C-alpha cells in the first residue's frame, strides 16, 4: 500500500460502532480453524493453506470486481458511509455545516429523475466552448479551464514538493493524454487487450451519439481520438521506466521550455492558472516534445474532437443514465464487473472523492475507537526500534550508511487515524443541482491544489480520507499514514493477541517503514530530498539485492501466461519482504512474543504467519487481475503472502517447511534486504 506519491466480503463485518466493535472482538476467534485447508501444505502454498476453503466458496457480488480483505474491505466500509449519508440527508441542518453539505450533495446525486431530465444539457457549455476553438491559443485556454476544474486531458499538472528541495512546492508536469489504462494497451495484440481496445472505441462512439452525432460520424470521431491517443502513447515511458526517480525529474526554466516548444505557450498557460512560475519539473519530456509536434501536425478539428471525447469521458458519470451506462460498459470490459453499483453506493464514492474529509469527520465520530490511535502508535514505535536493530545487524551495509539510515528512520512523521487539522470545503451545495455541485467542488479542489504553489508543504495534510482502508508512505515528506479505516480486523483488534496484531497491522506498519528504503524511497534523504546518502559500494549492494527480488517475482504465475512484473512491483515487494521481518522482530520484543503458549492450537509464530495470510485474503475476477498486473505496483495478494514467506526464516521453523515443498528455498536462496 503506497502513495508516491500514494495502498473485503470480509468474513466478519466492519465495526458498526466503537462499542459494538468491542463486543464483537471480545468473542471473535482470530484464527478460523475450520477455514484452514489441511489438504494444502503450508510450504506449498501458505496463502491457500490459510484461505483455500474461503477462496473456493467465496462469491464475488455482481457489482464488485473482488471480495475479501485489503482494498475490498472498503466494501463494508462504504455500507457504513451509506448509512451515515442516508441519516444526514434525511434531516435539516444549518446552511454551510458539514452535515448540510454532505447530506445535500448526496441527495442531489440520488435524484436521478432530475439528472435524467437534463440529459447532456449540463455539459453543453463545455462542448460549445470546444466547438468555438479557432486557434491553438483558444485550445490552450480550454486546457487552462480544464485544470481549473481538476481535469487533465493533454497536460498533467501537480503542485507538490520539489524533489531536490522539499521545503517548497513547485509545478510538476507529467505525461497524460490517454483513455486506456496504460500506454501498453495501445500496442498489444492479444485477444483480451483487443477486446478492451474495441470496448473503449465503442464507448467513445456511444458518447458522441448521445450528444447527437450520427452513428457513422460518431464511429469516425472515436477512431480519430483513438489514433491521436496511440500517437501520444508512443512517447510515454513505461511504468517500469517511471520507477527510476532521477530520470523522471527534469527541472527547467520556463523560458527555455517556451523556446523549445513553439506550439505550447507555457508562460501563458501558467499565467492563465494564476501561477507566476519561472521554472518547473517536466517529468517526462518526451511526451511534451511529442505533444508540441502533434499540436501542429494534426488538424485543429481533430484536436477539438479529442477534447470533446475527453470532456465527455471525464463527466459521463455525472450525466444522465445513458452516459453512466456507457461508462459502465467500458469499465466492465476492463474489470469484469458484471453489474453496476447501486446509485447509493455510487454516490458514497462520489461524496468520499469530493467531500471526503467532511464525510471523514462524521465517520470518525461514529466509528473510530480513539484508544486504537495510541495502541497503533505504540506498535509503530516498537517497529522503529526493531528496524533500527535490523539496520545495526546488516552485514552488507557500512557504518556510515547505517548512521544515515537510522537518522532517516527516526525522522519519519507518523499520522494515525485522522488529521489533526481537517480540510475545509468553502463551497455552497445546492440540493437540487447535482452537476453544478460537482463542478463547484472540482473547481474548489483545483483552487486548493494550485494555491500550494510557491509555499512550504503543509505537513498536516493527508493524501487519503480517514475512512479508507489503506496506508501509505510519502517520500517527499518522509511520512507514514494509517487512516482509521485500516485500524480494524483483520489488520488490528485491541482484543487480539500480539501475534495477530503484529502479523496484521504490524506487517502493514513494517511495510510502510520499509518504503522509506525501497528502490525509490532509498533515493530520498530524511528531509524528503532526492539526495544520495549512501556510499557507492553500499548502494551497488542494495541494487544487487533488489535485482534478486525482481528476478524471483518475475517467475510467479498469476493467470495462464500472465506473470508478476518484478521490476514494476519491486518497491512493494521490497516493502513486503522487509515488513515481515521488522514486524516479527518487534513482536519478539513483546511479552507475548517471548511466550510459547498455543492459542487455537497454534504457536505464537504460527499465529503471526497465519495473520499475514489472513490480511491478504482476496479473490478477484480474472479480467480485473489481468489489468491489475499490467497497471498496479503491488503483487497480487497470493504472492504478497507466499513471496515474502519463502524468504522468512521463522516461517520455515514454525511450520516445518522442508525440501520438496513447492515454495521451499535453500538458505542461500532466501533473499533478505532489510
């Protein structure tokens, strides 16, 4: 789980209240003995040994792409949020209050009769603005308007810390411009990818027809858009190439960029956004070189068609049912999701996306146990101590680099539960105007982001909402974040024994701490600057060890001929492999970690390993998994369990793993970095 910048049907429901959660957890059996599949040896496939019976019987709801823990624990979370929204939307609240804004925004989106009556009328002003474009200057002005409404079609803009000076927020522009999930989708010719290409072009054609183009004209327009995107995709770096941080940082003077790109008025663009900049970081220059060429070589009419398509795809889900259905049909091809979410669940997601910290306040008041905050902080502190001990014992790192590593480790900021300072949304929400509410909130979000330019980063800011089941490490701020949403079973329970909690949330904490020292995080110093703090010899040893993990994970089969991409997932795999050892060492610092008493027939070390397999209990649709492997930096759940355990000495001892077991590795083959 990570955020560079920014990671179920769970068998037991998420907590309904602090008191109910306490009552449930007091009687909960934390090891589900009946669910263990004894026909599968732990050393052959520990993920299926622990989860096999559940996996083989679990059914994925038609409106979902997966079921289980991890991100799919957000499914019951959203039911909790839905109940909050139903409650607040049914009552009167003072104008401008959190309850009024959240409740009325939810209600405005639930009024599908009013939304359907408007058809595509809400988007017509933007389509008319595109139609009126008569020059590249007009086109650029439309791109400015897009950014001002948190929409990026041709220019991907972000305001965040300078990689080489983390005390100031600067402009970063990144490659963008595509409609398919990744640049590789434009160039593959396997049947699954061809099906997605076709579904995408059908989607574009449908949107054009819904705005009153003839079927023939709509099909032709879709083909033009796809052709432009494919040309842009040729300039895109792959996800693996983008992992090399230093090669994706290019700070240049704005004047030099204007000289280089004759068809992009960079100075005028940023002035239009109210940004008085003299330099910026252009992360993938090849994309903007290509865009500059294409703005001249491709007709203005085709670019207008492109902008219309991307405007429609950006807003389709906020328009009438035919638009939303068209968006879903395309999503179905990518993810395999068979049925749309209910309107209420769609609106839960929308409120969380656009008023997430207002909704988060309501969630925390109702469902977060404040005692969990201190208990998890204690775990974090214990894991830092364990990590320090591991650094001290490394046989491949010099003392000078160890000193730097420990300084970075103890400089990490810890954010747990919810923000100390809540983000505010100074927007008037009208219960009868859903589309206008969406635009107003998007415009406010753009303002919020653009106003960061030239200022010091706000170290109180959170990159995820409190109700979300996730956690992340941010290298630019050297911080780890654990929202309230993840501080529940199976990750954490105040009544569970230490083996369960250290194998659960402890593993997650260790994972996030290790991100400070993965292939990307290791390039940032304790202040969040892209700066080398290693000796040359140590860094070469580190890279050699990460290469071993890359090679190992490349061998893991996900579906038929689909394998894990070791180079793309190396950061997460490093964090998983480091996190398991750090969590275990911290567990051994506790009184229960020193005990040998069995609970539910399992020793403390067995329960620790069991908990690791339990927190990644996930089952997904094949279509979703094919896309996941192509686009996600995490390995699939099974290999987040089996991969690290292959290298984890206590697992071998706890379960008697022997030569001949499918996942057995000889001692010299067990990869250890941290």
